[in-house]
C-alpha cells in the first residue's frame, strides 16, 4: 500500500457474513458492486444443529485449544457431555459452543472434560425442549443418533487432532512427519526401580519433525546469486505414554511455532528440551517452543552451553545469523541450563548424553536411547545433504569427527537421526558410514573450506 511499484500477488479472498446481504443491498447498507465482486462462489455453512456429526470433532478441537490456553492436561471427553452437545440446538452456533467449552475447560478438574453442572442442566433443559424438533426431523427422514465416542487417549482419536493442528500451520513450514517409531523393544519389560520395587516400564517411540529448507541471505556466493538454501533441520520427539523429550529446535520463530504445534498435536507432556550441540540453527527456536511448554526444562552439557553463548552473542547475531535470516530469529534466545548427571529420565528409561568432541563444530554430543536403539546425532552425522566442513578444515579435526562416528557405531544403533537430512530419507544407521565416506573423500580433503562450500553449490 502506498508504493509506486506494482507487486504481483496471487490471493484468494474468503469473506464471511451472517447477514442477509440481499436485504442489506436493498436497504442501501451494502454496496451492490462489492457484493457482485465477492459473490463468485458462495458457500452456505449450515447451522451447527444441522451438522451434529461435526460436533465431536469440534468439541475435541476446542477442548484441546482451551486446555492448552489454560495449561491443563485434558486427555478424554466425558461421553454424556458429548451426547448433550449433540442434542442441544446451539442457537448461537459455533461461537456459543466455543464459549461454553472455554468456560468448562477453566472449571474442569482432572483429565476428563465435562461440562459443568450449572451449564449442563441449562443445556439439558434446552435439549429437552428441542426433542420435538429432532423427532420432526426424524420423521422427515433424517437420522439423529448419538454415536458412542472413543476417548482422546485411544489411537483412533489421535487422527482428527493432529489433522486439525497441522492444518493451522502455515503452508511454508508444513511439518514433515518423516518417521514413525518402529522399535518395540523396551515394551512391557519390567525393571527394578531405585526404591527396590518392580515397576512396569512403558514403551518409547520417536518421531522426527523436519523444518524444510529455507533460503539464507548471504554475500558469500557466486556472482548473481544472493541466497543459499539452508538444509532442512530435524527435531526429534522421544515419547513415552505421557511425557516426551525434544532434541534440538530449528532457527526461525516460524519454524519453531510449527514445531511447537506439532508437539502439541502429539498430546504429550513435554518435560525436557535437549540441545545436542551449540550451533544456533539447532537451538534458536527453543524460546518459542518454551512459550507453549513453559514447564519444560532446557538442558545441555556445560561445554555445549559455552558454544551456545558464543552463537547467541550480539556479535555473532549481528555478523552471521541476523543478516542471513533477517527479522526471523527470536529476539529473546533461551540458553540451556546444565544437564547434571548426563542422563535424562523418560518414564523410567535413560536417555544418555554422549560427548563426541569435535565434529562439524566443537563440543558436540549425541543423545543415545538404549531401550529403542536410537541415536539422535545432531550435526555429528548428516543424511543426504552436504556436510558443514568450514569449521574443520584440518586433518586433526576431521580425525576427531571420524572418531565420533566410530563411537556412535560402537553403540550399535538401529536408527540414527541426523541434525540435517534430506526430506524423505530414512534414519538408517548407515548414515554414519556415509558421513565418514564424505569426510574422507579426496575431493573434500584437498579443498579448503571456501571451496568445500562452493562444491555444495555446484552439486
Ligand atoms: Zn547445523
């Protein structure tokens, strides 16, 4: 607006109203020409009472939304509440449903959602009054049956939630749910707890969120080019029955919001965020994720925190990160606190922080989950994308990186998740030998850091 240049755009305008526009045009309160411009493809949305089958999904979605807002853990919906919602005529439509749910979530104690007594009796009365209408509609050949409802904790109920949550994510950062846990090891095994009692361990699973490649603005490029794609960045969610641990977060606020939505959609309680190493592109998003999970701890090894502080310093932000991702990085970066003891507990399972020394930068680590044979490798392993070699131009540092790969291999993992991976690649442990081959390749060894990045340009 107000510029002298024409900026081509491709937009679709969706306008909504609950007014009688024909009447408004007739009375001169709505411009007829505007109406004809907008009225290309009218969609009539029936009132809520005429689409009772949508109510369970809407209730579920709204409960989740308001539970999150109220910071409550609600994992199931009371069946009678749902029946009530389906039989009430909702004269105020979706807004009325929304308000009643918001209010009831605030009043709700425990993990099952129900509509408070005062409201439900009012709803019940109205629903009772409405019965005759329902009978009439039955006579007109419409059915009005109340279906049994699966609690949110069941597998089936997971679907609409995640679909809805993902639908709210902006199109440019659609999360790619690249992997599902395949391991069943650790399921139902028993172990003796520290207190000496035998406890039932729950099974663990892992999922990868891949923030797709985004352009980085840089002048360090062949003539005529201004930006270089930053490779996709992975974040791994390791989850038990109820709790979850997240490893690494991407760079930008937008990527981190999409990641947070994805974690919310998992329905898990995020207890911990672990940073595998100090590179900004693996932790700058953490403060944004923590806004959604304020009770989660953000932890790293002390030597990783040292690198983090350098990366988040005003100089590093001003000279490296902000020019590449202008106005995209949070202005309040979170720095991890010391992980004491090198182990994160997840429902009785050990998630072990393993120091790896120098890989693509100093003081890197991986997170090893013996129960499911998983290694979350951070930048110590790459998967289908070029390695960042400019911090390790000499043989000595490359030898350290290779030693780190050997160390991970000795843990005999069944899955290895790289900090940067190509979309669609699986997380096979073979990426360890692929990374080793890349480092040892004669082309890389003979080229300096600048040429190594130029190589990544030309491939
Ligand atoms: Zn990285």
